[in-house]
């Protein structure tokens, strides 16, 4: 089960709204959707996406700046259509100089069978977090706290931001 919400920081505090991602095809589309929810003030907007007990992602949009992204488990997100929105070549370090398809990133030793089967998308991304670990540092959630989150990560983040009540209204 997926959950997606937008949290926009305004003069009056955080405002939350649930969002449909069915028409979103790229990270740029997602950033545009976030900017639309910010209104005219170019407020900070956080997009929360989560697949229960598998992974969560955060996209931060500050005005017209490029979106910043954090994904808690890239390999799990790669098996999700919503996760694929976030896992850009840039985020995964695919700048053309390193071919991740040629690397053994699935945690098996050479010669050991891969329990994942033939799912190339999961093999080409690292297991574990990717992205900007300082995405929320100025909002009170540092790298250490972000890396330690698990079960209700988005709820814990919202609580640290002082936005847990508004997030719960859209859950």
C-alpha cells in the first residue's frame, strides 16, 4: 500500500494535502506538482511517498531550485513505479563514467545465486539509502536521525517538523 502527501511550509505553519501520483511521470512533474501547492510564496514543500514496511522517499522543493531527493531503500523503491520516479540516473550516480549494471551491488558474493531472480532493476541500484541525507537538516532532522528511521518514518519526520497533526489528517 502506498501513501503520498505534500507538506507545504507557510507563514502559518505546515499545511498537508494528500496527492495522487497517477499522472506524474517524472521527478520534474513531481517537482512542478509541489511548486503548484506552494502558491506564490515559493515556500518549502516536502513530498512524502511511502510503501508500507518497504521504503519511503522525500522530495524537497524550495522555490525554483532543483528538487532534492532522499530514498530510504533504493533497491525496494526500484521495484515500485513511484520509486522509479525518484531514482534518477543522477541520484544513482549514473553519469556515464560507471556502469552500475556491471557491478555486483546485490550483496551476493561471486558465484552465489541471486535470490532476487532476474529483476535487473533491483540489481542495478544499491540496497539501502540514496540521495541527500541532509535534506531535512535545517528543519531539525539530521543525517543521523534520518538514517535511523524505520516503521513510521514519515510520522516521525512530521513530528520533528511540528506537522504530525496535519499529516495525520490526510492519512
